[in-house]
């Protein structure tokens, strides 16, 4: 199985700028004027230009204000403080304080398109710290 990540955005150029600056991804290929492939993560990320109010999943209109859904993306980083500063400088909004757990550190941010992201820094053995 191969996993691809597709993210709807209202403005492809602004989304490209954000994801390159915030997460260090690299533009790879454009598919017409509505799709951009970004590389640099373990899976390719595709930005799909979809206008606000166009029909999305379940026949609901797309709304790019901050929203919640039961699926989110984690970005694993070596230095959480540096990654957070980079994301904020690119236009992300921090949501809450950095939290610490036995497995590492986490902070939640929202991108300029309302999508939520968790920035994670594993400490020790990462999630394996939870297992005895």
C-alpha cells in the first residue's frame, strides 16, 4: 500500500509558500493549475486547489475557517521550538502551549487554511516509552 496525502486549499500559490516555508517541503510537479506535488516528507503531499464554498465530502461546502475533523497530521521534528518558530513565521497559528509527555513534546498549530497540525518531538524511545 502507498499512502498519499491530499490537502484542499483555496489558493495554490499561498499554500505552496506556506508548506515550503513552514515544513521545508520542496515543490516537485504541477498537474495543471489545480494540483501541486510537494516532496520532502515520507509520503508525497498534494495541494489541491478547491475554492471556498465548492462542494467537498458529504456534499458539504468547503469552509477554510479553522475546523476540526477526526483525522489530523503529525509532523515529527528534531527540535520542536525551532519547528514551531518556523511554522509561525510562515503563517501558522499556535493553539495552546507546548505540552510534554513521557514520549516527547507536542504543540498544535493551524495552517492559514484552517487545517490542524501537531508538531511532535520524540524524546527517548518516542511512543515506545509508553510501552513497559
